C-alpha cells in the first residue's frame, strides 16, 4: 500500500469490504464461484486461465484486470471464453467497487466459475478482497526462489499456489527447497501445483482441486 | 496507485516531491549521482547491481528497498559493496521520505553513484520520485513481450531500459519486435540494453552509458 494516513486507509478498506461482501453474495446467488488470480507481471496468469478453463467441466467466466490494454481479453475471447475487461488506468490492483461494476455489466446465465485476473503485481492485490471465494497465487520459477521472503502477504493469503514455467527450471538456479520453506513458514496448508503453460503439465491436478473446492 | 481521494493523493505527491528535491540536492552536493532501479519481482535487479558495480570505476553505494527481508543487502555486502536496507513493511514502492531517512544514516565519504533498488513492482515505483537523477527500468524476457502495453508508465519514465535474462530467449516466445514497438511508442529515445546476468553480456555497454550519463 502507499503510505497514506492510517484513517484514510481504514475508511477505504471498510468501504471496500462492504462492497466485496455484496459482490460475493450476488455471485453466490447465481451459483458462481469466484477466483481471484494474483501474481507478478509475466507470471503466466492468462496462460493458466487457458489451461484451467479447457479442463473444467463447468461454465467459466473471466474478468481481466489491467492498468491499460485488452490484450488478454481479446486472447481469451478468440478461444471462445466469455471475458470482460477492467482497465484501472493507473491503479495497481483491483478492488471490490471495480469488480462490482464489471460484474453487474455481465450476464451469468448459468452457474459456474468466475476467474478474475488481477493486475500483475505481487504486492497490492493481496491487500484487497474483491468479493472472491478463494485467492489463487501464481509465481514463476523465473522470478526466483526468494519471492515468499520478499512478498510474504500474497503467499500468506493464498488458498492455492501455482508454481509456473517449470519447463525453464533446467536453465535457472531455482532452489525449490528454499522456496517451499518460505511458503510453508507463511502458509502451512495451501496446495502448491507445479505447472507448465506450454505442455499443460500439472494443470489436471490444479483443475481437479478447483472443481472440488468450488463444489461444482 | 490505490484509489485514494484525489486531494489526498495530491497532498502526498507534493510533500514527496518537496523531500525528493531535498534528497537530490543533498546527494548532488556530495558528488553522488543517484539511480532509481525499478522492475517487476524477479527481473534480476540485484544481479544487475552486481554486474554494473564491478564494471564502474567509481565508488558505488546501494540502498535496497524491500517490503521485508534483507536477502539482497546481505548478498551485496558479501561482495564488499556498501549497502543499506530499507524495509517498507507493506508499502509497495519507495518514496522520498524513506530514502531521506536511509541517506542521512549513511556516510558518503567520496563522490560516486548511489543505486537505489526499488521494491519489485512494475506499477507503483514509477509514480514516485525518490530524489534520483535517473530511472533505470529492468524487465526480463521471461516476463513476456507485452509488458510495455500493460505497464506503460514505467516504460514512459525510464531513462534507460535493461532487457534481462536474454539467455532464456531460446526457450520462450519472446517477440522482440512487438516489445520494442511498445517501448518506442512510449519512449522514443531511452537506450535499451540487452543483458544476461549469468554471462555478464551487455553490461559493458550499460556501464559505459551510465558513466557517461553520470558525468563521472
């Protein structure tokens, strides 16, 4: 978070959490389970959506959060996915009011799973609930094994973690033991799925976990 | 930036810019040229510092900005570099007051170059001057070629850009032409140095540019 006076941030958070509860209630009533997908820029979040959606036997909806551009939304639409774009124009994370507006402009004709791809940022998205049921954190082996130590909140709050780009491991000095030690210190229970967006490796297990967790 | 009321943000920025000018004046008086090194988590910023510092024929100082941990500071100190740590404990970027405190606790016995490694974040650090002379942006090929389109401000404000981890290019679908088109749309003139932290490729040119630009 920016270093804004404490009472201002407290007001912002209270208002955000109020709207988040409303968004979650609205989506739950329609039978929609909501996933807040977070991760650093370039972790491969959109590739994860492609891989998960083709493995899920339920209707999937996507909201893409970006500061600018609709590259990822167009990419997903090109594959027949129902996708909607939020542009934050400077803001470094999604918040509940932004998702509220996006969700009320969408049609949820059948129950399913809504994926909200947050702005690429390993810091701020973890601080704000947007009305999701679970938070999914994606981190790439190319980002280095020290990430849990430097960006603890995202790891602490994650319901599941995707460790992506594992096909690059032979070309990197990624220390998986050090990484997992950092993860487990912050988050003893979240499953960690090792995935590769190119080959699809690991996404069967992640999709199965998600189906189970969503109750779909 | 978080979606804080506009007048609050205006106050924060004015106060920040006032302190930034003071920090810059203080360092300039000591003959210290200050570089604000920005980039996403895992772009390889600390590896860049190692590579640049060993090529620069002037005294180098480092301030490491992290939310938590002092992994990078210890790493640089182990190599004999004069390094100091700022922990933001939640804040997603450095600001001028934080650098002000760090700088006044340091001794600048001789002129040289101060590198300030910002918090790993491709969004917020670009919004705040910390009293630097130039902004250096690092982005890795593993992050993907669409980054200028999604995170324009950092590219727009950069005085030079380091495109890192180019040794991974054969294993990725990095589209350099698309990347450079995005960069040049935002920033027609900043030099772009293609670098590899492992082999040191490209850092001679970056260090030469920096010596020239700093007037050292």
